[in-house]
């Protein structure tokens, strides 16, 4: 009997969880966010869904035809010579672009972090290209790397006349499908222009990371007998890993959906050596009126970007929880 009374007391004294009440602040916050949420739902995810549906249809003329075609448009693309060349170009452009941006940004940030004279001037010089659009960059570098003007007028003195973005050679190529899989020489010219513009971003990121590393860590490593190279390799670079991951994700996002730089600088190029899915999608959809094929290219581009973005977002979410 006494045990039962004690149990009743424990139940009676057990604290009750307070129910969260919706306050005016909650309603105000929701009222501010709701319009943006609705617009994003319609104009982002709604249009993605619409593009996906069109990619599964037979709409390849001016007259809309939404009859179901299954994966016919995707099968056609992966067997198409031009799209295979686009995927090849995207792979090499992404690898060279990301690698060069990381290396250049890291080296320049380390140079500026060493308290050189004129630090503000050099920082502004390296960040200036980011203020330009890819269209402007493409037009400028098209002239600079033109085989008959620009750099070649200087190189002609030494008997060197590279073709730059007009070169159709493929380095270390082998047969893959209906194309020669290897490094297109012409894509290197586009990489140079893209790296020139985006190196400032990685420089700013790495410089912020370097300035956030306590000087005491470097001093402790020097006392232990570590050289400057060892300090960077074993102390600084591991601490900059999160920044490197962020730079890789952002640069991959830019490279996989690149359009304006290629379109302004080279176009699809001879034998499609500088063509990318963005240019192919534009010409297929808005010049050829093959809307279903163009939508299929857009969905493939979305999936390529998602391969990089989604794992990054999932990892960040797990880290925050």
C-alpha cells in the first residue's frame, strides 16, 4: 500500500513538458519567409520538375508534344558524338580548372600572408578579375589568345605559334564510344581564362584561413625544428582542409554548368573540342527547337552538379547536428 502511495506521488510530482506556443514572433517570421518559400517552390523546384517532364516527352518541334517518350532522349544523347565530346571536355576542364585554382590561390595567399610590401595593391589586383563577368573575360581572352593577334605576335619572334583554342589535337587519346578520349589542347586556353578570373576567390578564402591560424602554432613548430615547408605541409594545410573542400565544391559547381565563358570565347569549337553541355543545351533548345533533348541535357547537368553538392550538404548537416 505504501509503495502504491509512493508511486502516485512520483507520478504527481513528475514535471510536465511545456507545449511550445506559437507566438507573434513565430507568425511574423513565417509571414516574411512564406513568399520566398512559395516563389522558390514554383520558380526553382517547379521548373526543375517541368524540365524533367519535358525531357521524357516527344517535344522536339515548335509544336508542343507531351506524349511520353520514356528515356529515348537520354539514350540518344549518350550515343551522340557531340554530347560524348561535351562530357570529355567537361571532365578535363573541371580537373584542370579546380586544380589550378586551388594551387594558384594557395600560393598567392601564402605570398600575401608573408607580409610583403604592397600587400593591399596585390590583393586588389588578384581580386579584380572577379568583378568582371565571364562574358567580358571570354571576349578579352579570345583576343589575347587569338592565333593571329595577342600573345602570338610576341611568341612569333621566337618561332612559336600555338593555335590555342583553335587546336583540334587530342593528347593521350584513345577510342571511347564514337570519340577520342583525351585532353583537348584547345580546352587549356579556356582553362587559362577561367583560372585567371576565379583565382581571386580561392585566394580570398585561403588568405582568411591563414590569417585565422594562431601564430603560436607556427612558432611552436619552428621551436620543434620544423622547416617552413614542413609547417605548411603538416600544420597549415591540414587546418585549411575545410576551406579546400569548399573551394572544390564551388569551383566544381561553376565548371560543370559553365556556359557564358565558352560561348563568348570559343563557342563549340572545331570538331567540338571546346564544346560543353551548357552550350549544347542552348543551341539544341533555342536554335534547333529540340526542347525534349535540351531538357534532357539540362537534367544531366543538374545531376552532375548534385553529385558534388548533395554529399557536401549532407556532411555539413551531420556536422551541425
